[in-house]
């Protein structure tokens, strides 16, 4: 009975704290080819970008407005370049 309780307790701990070292080891290994290295680099880049993405709120609104202003300026410069 005691062994069963210990086994159940260990399973709960494993579920609550999954091992993360395996993922880190895979990323730290040197890639075998250039394509794999490029893939891992791109994956890391987009993970960082996703983490930097702001949540809903006033700060996100300011970021959106900044993007809109940048688009407007590009649009107006493109119109003046192609205009008569």
C-alpha cells in the first residue's frame, strides 16, 4: 500500500513539474546541417517576437497607432513619388 502511495505521489509531481531539460538540450546541441541551424534561429526569433507582443490595452493602442502613422507616411511618400 505504501509503494502505491509513493508511486501516485511521484506521478503527481511529474505532471506538475514536467522535465524541461530535454528541450533545452535539444536546442543547445549543435545542428547537423545549415538548414537546421537556420530553422532553429528563425524559431527562436519568432518566439521572442511573440513574447514581445503586447496584450490588449492602452499600450497596445499606442503601438497600433504608431504602425498606422508609419503606414500613412509610406503611403503618402509613395503617392508623391508616383504623382505627376
